[in-house]
C-alpha cells in the first residue's frame, strides 16, 4: 500500500456513485468557477474548494488525462483507456465544464466592464469572497503529525510569495499578440485554474493578455480561442497529474500552501489602490495599497456580501456532506 506523508487522500471518485439529482447544482458550480476565472485575483480553484468538488474534479481530471496517455502510449491501449475513463466522474466533469463554458461565453464582457468601471466595488466583493474561502482548505486538513510552527511557516512562506508576486504584476496591454505567446500563456494560466489562491486571469493581466483574451471570447475570435484552448489542454495535462500526486502523498502540506496562496492573493483584491491605468484608460495590475478613501460604503457592503455568500456556501456544503442518521 502506498504511504502518504501528510495524511490520507480522499477515496477515489467513481462516476456511478454521483447522484444525478446534483446535476443542476453542478452546472451552477461550473458557472461560478467560470465566472471566477474571468476576474483577476479570484481563483476558480477557490470556488471549487468552497463548493465541495475540488478533490473529485482533480481526481477525475487525472483519470481522464491518464486515459488519453494510455490510448497514445499503451500498453493494451483501448482496454486500459476504458479503465481510466470509468474512474472519471463524468456526471460531475461534464456539467461543470458546460457551466464554465456558459459563464465564459455570456459573462466575459459584463465582468470586464464591472471590473474596469467599478474597480473598488469589484475588488471589495472579491476580497470578501476569497477572505472567507481560506477556511475551506483548513477544514480539509488531515491529522497533524508535526509541530504547529512548521505548518505556520509553510502558510506564511506561501502567503508572502503570493503577496510579493501579485505586487510585481502589471504588464502592458498586448492588442495583437503572437499565437505562440497565446499558446504558452494559456498553458500557464490553466495551471492557475486548479490551484486555489492563484488566478489565471491575474496572470494574463500581468503579461498584458487579459483584455485581448476577453475581447477574443466576446467577439468569438475562433482562431485565438482555438490556440488558447490547445495551450490550456497541454498545460492542464502536464500539471494535473502532479497536483493529484501532491494531494495524495503530501496532502497536509499542499493544502497549507494553498491556504497561504489564498491569503497572499488578497493583496491584489484590496479595494483601495493607486491607479495603474495607461493613456487609454486600461488597468494593468494592482497599484500601491491605500487606506480606505471614497468610495467606502459600497466596497465595504460588497465585501460583507461576498463573505456572507461564501459562509453560506460552506455551511450548505458541510450540511449536505454530513453523514445521515438514516
């Protein structure tokens, strides 16, 4: 039996065990994950954690990628690929993907306008969402086997790293980027999708491709979308197996790092920052942090609303996953 260093991993997800009645809820989860990925500083992985499907999605993605690899490299290609595909929770993966695609195709223009026209209000809402979401990976921690100060050091190191990296972001806008750049950027950004606290959209913003990508989606630029999608597939296939292995063999450490990344990412979501707009009025990453200045009531109310929404989601998820007395 394989030994783990940080605690037990979740049991393997099987498609046949997921109730079909969860289909509408999984569509909504996918929609929320897709919306999160459109917003710089907000992680789709965080939303997956909060809604209680993170482990199963990573496990299923790992099996789907393994099936593709078996089909290409063998041995016994078709049979071994079918085994991996049967281990994939398709009744979760497909609704989540449909929900994500729906969010990206319908909300790209809306969210882009909200973030650019009302930056303090948008950041206030997302700050509240992410701040309370930090509870989620902490609730998933397996039993501790080392001193508490070691865990604290891991969280602090990850938080400082995320804080510094978000502070350095601020690339210029690239209106007509080379397709090889789009491909490579997508491969990196999609890795951020599956790591709570790390925003793929924020990475695109930092290298100047955020606006170009949203505009391509909003205008249905199929060439750009195809190259971006191919890069995303390559990046996801390369990274998910590593993350699945980390969650299996170093679960406690991995979850603590995720917690730190989420804490550090709050730097990008503090509502009051100096402007980083260029001559065209386009924002390019976070500015210097400021004390609260006008507007104050709106961002604070939205911050409280975001925190309340996540708190309710955590409560509902914990109630739904609690063992029944029947």
